[in-house]
């Protein structure tokens, strides 16, 4: 039995599989939901609290909660529904605009399930404060990352795009749709998206704002993921397929480029501290939602095959759910925690056909 597991692990981590090939129609599909359940149970047993999970960084409470909401939606397992809402309502330790926007998005998503009016009201008021006080004409537009207005970066503006689409889907109020289109229009022209379809971290800005250009900073996986999510939603709320087409292009670029020689998702640098273990989960979460919306075809088949390959490797490295998931998917880093565990849950859910 041990030899069989080692053989499967070697296959998962060795030479890249044919990621362009779809699995044979007759092949048995793994029980991805059961794997997600095992990882969620480990998350709860090891890092669960009365009001959520012990996220190492305050902002991570919110993507973890969104992963658990997705788990509940896809599996019907509502054991942690009260804990999800409690985690989302914990807004302690939020200092930057991207922190607030993670919380806005999770609050809207939790409201869609619980219909707690406080969640939607808080999300709407926080969103209004951010777009009123933190968007200006420096660099032709865009949201500042910090209240001191020192940096305009990708993640903050991608989160604004996604928060706008989520609020529109929840309320149907036209200003949110308009803000989503405005944000994407600025982002697309900002220079942060490279010729290879991948997003760099932010802008280098001159003191006058006359020069704003791609700063060449690393292309982290969550930068690709949140943009995919926002553009996927933008097609849903406008009916225009061009936005989802950009999302697919970004997804294919990331799954072909931001990988180890064995085809596993990786960051440009492993020196990301406590933030890093959540990044791949954010990417996997949004990639799974994109796959749900895509028609059958070679692009969808390629992405699903990539998800299956990564999912198999992570499952085996967790000793089939009996050990915590490493924050670096080839293993060996010892970066264990709620964020890394939630990232595995997101991956397993997204791999479900």
C-alpha cells in the first residue's frame, strides 16, 4: 500500500503530465468533494475557534470564509454556517484598503446565504467610503492601497472590481455596475497587465503623478486570481463575453507559467511570510468559478486537467487528508496553518467536474 502511494506521489511531482490532454471519458473522477470535506474537518479540528479559524493575518479571515461558503454551496454541508458569519463579522485589525475590500466581498457573499441585513449594510457603507475617499485622478484614476496614498497596486483595484460586481449581483443597483466598468477600464489601461497576460504587483509613480508605469514587481498568483474573478463576474452582469475571454487568457497564462517544473502552482518567490499560503487558494477559488462558467472545449479541458494534477499532488502530500497541507504545494516548507489548509479546500472544490 505504501509503495502504491509513493508511486502515485512520484507521478504527481515528477515530469509534467500532459496538461493539455483531457482525461478519458471512461476514467473515474476522484471524490473531490470528499477530499474537500476531509481538509475542512482538519481545518476545524486544528485551527477552529468559536468565531472562525485562527488566520495568521487578519485579512485572511475573509478569503477563508469565502472558501468555506463555497464548500457549503457545492457540498450542501452547512455545519460551519454560523461560524462563517461570525468570522466575517470580525473586522478587527483591518488597516489598508485591500483589507477592507476582502471583508466587503466576504460580507456580501455571506449575506447571500444568511440574509443578515447588517452584513450587506456594512459592505455597502464601507465600499462607499473607500470609493469616495481613496479613488482619485493620480495616474488617471485608480484606488490607493493605503490611506497615506503611497501606492496604487493591482490587488486593491482588482478587489474593487470584484466588490463592485458582487454588490451589483446582490442589489441590482446600477452604480455598482458602473464602478465595475470604470475600474476595469482604468486597470486595463494602467500598464499592470503585461504582454504575457499576467499582472504585476503595482505601479511605479512619480511625485507629480505624470509618470505611472508597471513597476515590474512579481506576478503573484492571487493577483491573477482576483482579476479572473472580477472579469468572470463582469461578463455575468453585462452579458459581454469579452471580459471572460480576458479571464481565460489570464488563467491559461498563469497555469502554464506560474508553475514548478512538475506543473504545480507556485509563487515567483517563496519569501512571502504569512501572506503567501493564502495566495494560491485565492487563485484556485476564482479559477474554479471560471471553469463553472466556461463552455466545454479545449481551454476548459486544459484548466480542469491542471486542477486535477495539482489536486492529486496536494492530496497525496497531505497523506490523503491525514496531515496538514503545506503552504508550498511541492511540500517541505513547513508553512502550515488555516490559510494553507483553506487553499487546499479551494483547490479540491475547483477540481470537481
